[in-house]
């Protein structure tokens, strides 16, 4: 849900999305500019159960003005608990974003969850959104802008994302593979761009899909 949310916040496809966990492999940067405000977003890979807050990662967190921690309203576990406690201990400006609210029919459940989390962690900046339905995303934008310090714009207004074109093309191909491949296989491939050309206003990309086992080849391209 993080990447879908980032795409909606910026208004352009910056991060690839899929229904599989750990789709985002490395930081993706997006830029949202509105009047006198400019927000530089960083979509990070999701946290796994064995995630460790190393020194370098903590220093990276401390360089941000605001942290958005996106959670699923149905699954709030000990990993979320430990991460939120760590973020709070670092003294960071933290906004808890509860995503996928469109899937909740029983609204009292949601109100109970907000009250419980707010009291437990002393968090009062909680925003409810549905990234896929684009609900209350503008409200989240305003909340973020209200928490940012006064600074000059870093990028021109026409810049929407900061990304290496080669990496962006690899991500687009990977997104298609994630859609078709099973959960067990999509972790085990890499993509190499060999050539990019334009013919009659059509971008043609020649790429290799690299798998760790030759037996995966028939699964990706078919047996025949």
C-alpha cells in the first residue's frame, strides 16, 4: 500500500505496485510541489520481521523532517509495535497513516483502533486513507505540509520524481513479472537492460531476465 499511496500523493506513477510483500527493493524518491510548498517523499522497502535499526539507517531517518508510518487496519503486530516505539524514541515527527479504510465495514472497529494506538504511543497525528481509492489523500498532504519546516524549494516545479531511467525501466518490467509469477518465484530474478531505442514514437526496450536456476526459464516464458 505504501507505493500506491506515494503515487497518489505525487500524482504520477513513481513506484511500482503489486499485491506481493516487499515489492519495493530500494528507496524511490518523488516530489510534490504545491504553491509555496514542496515535499520530497522517499518510498522505502517494507520492514521484515528480522529488520534491524542499524546506525546508518537511524542516521538516514534523522535526516527526514517527517516520517509516515503506514499500517494495515487489520494487521497490527509486534513488529509495528517495536518500530513505532523506536521511531518515537528518536524524537521524530511521526504521522501514523492507517491505509485500506475502504475495506472496513464496521467503523466502530476503526475508531477503537485509533483510540488504542493514540493512547498507547502518544500519537495524535493519525490520518485515515485509502490509497487505492484515493480517499483522504489530500488531507494527508495538508498534514505533511503543516509539519514541514520553512525551506527553499530544492527542485523545479516540473520535477515529479528523482530516479535513474535504467532503474525505472527495470522496475516497470519487474512489475509485470510480479503480476504473473507466483509468490515463491518473484524474489529470485534480476533484470538487465541491454538497449533502448525509439521507432515511430514507440519505445523499444531490450532486456534480459536473469534467474538463479535454469529450471525457472520455462516458468517465465512458457514450456513451448
